[in-house]
C-alpha cells in the first residue's frame, strides 16, 4: 500500500510473476470489487455538512492504488489527500500525517481525524497533535468514539458538545 502499483506491480514487489491468464482473472475480480464499493449512507451528508460550514476536509487512507478511483468518484472533492501509495507511508507512520498537515497548510492541533482503526486513526494522529476520533459503527457513542460520520460532523460543528 506504499507503492503506486497495480496487481502486476504488486506481484513483482513480492517476487512473484503472474501469467497473463492469472493476471487477467485477478484484474477482473478486482474490477468487480471496485464496482461494488459504496460509501456509507451518512458519509456524503457528513462531508457536505462540514464543507458547507467552511471547514476543510481531507482524506488520509491506506488504500491500495486501484481503490482510490472509486473513492474519488463517489465522494466529494477533498481539500487534501494523503494516500499511502503516494506518500510512501501507511498509517500510523508519522510521515502520512505530516503529509496531510502540509497539504492542509495548518497546525496539527487544528485537525480532527476520524477512522475505524484505533491505532491508525486515533493513537497515531494523537502522537503528532492531531485530534483522533474512533468510528465504531457497532458501538455505543462516547466523547472519543462515534457510531456514524453524521454524529462526528455534528460534534465538530458544535451540535454535540453536550456529550
């Protein structure tokens, strides 16, 4: 996920050679999976709400190269991107968060980040001064954990401060 390569390139990085038929089969499987990618129902509403409020929104992801295409097509345009395959680092490595801070042109302490992996999206960012929040759709809400992106957006916009 730290290299900007497709399936053939990934196989090569692992020292494996794929035959044309095998590569074509894997590519077809990948394209079928990419075509099935959909954002959660609340994602678009939350992002648009934050953008309407004048906040910058960014995407920081450990996605492999092919998965960036559906993300860019299905989600609104972000003010900044930190793709692991472009940065050459994955969350929770500091370099990916540093890249995000530079792209947003702000202080780390002014960034609120949410994601579904405790180490990558909460603890890693926290070590650099970014406010990390945990998205756990199957949990009970708490001040540092949200069950939806809409709930997180409301919190950021000041509607959820009474928690």
